[in-house]
């Protein structure tokens, strides 16, 4: 079965950490972050998160993720969605999605071409939980 490394090699460039959009967190993400940062939920919220009703998201600071500082400062404890990006099912919808995502991520192995990349991605996604 295919492995993610066949289609993606993270360069830790941080491009995916920049912008005004952020990542919503689930209870597993929050627990992992609390554990990694060795702080309780209240402290994590105060310093790094924004909570709106039941929605918990990471703060954006100066146009990037609050945890970005020349790289991810919580890499081992980062949210699930961050660890999955850019290997995303939307790339299988059409080649335009593949082009858009791969143009912003130097780690995607574009040289495979869309067809081969998609074949491998289908196998990788089949092994993951979304």
C-alpha cells in the first residue's frame, strides 16, 4: 500500500501556517496541546486560543498561526488537521484543486503528475480517518 512520503515531503516552509484563516480544534487536539505545552485548558485558552460558543480555534497573530515562529513551535503536539495538510481529499475532485494546493506547497511532489499523484493519494487516504 502507498505511503504519504511518495507524494509529499514537508519542507517546513510555514506557508500553510500563514494567512487569516485558522484551524478549528477538537477535544483531542486541545488535550494534545495542553499535554505538550504542560498547561491547563484555561491557560491554553488565554494565551493561544479563541473560543466562540463551542468552537475552539487557534489565534492568528500578525497574519500567521500563533504557534508559528520560523516553524511550528508545537510540531509534536500540533492539531490533527495541521498534521494532515496538504494531503487532502479535495485534491481528488479535480486537477484545479491539485494545482491550487500544490502551487502553494513546495513539499508536494508535483513531478508525479496529477494522475499518478491521485492514484497514490487515494491509497493514502484509504488508510486515514477523516
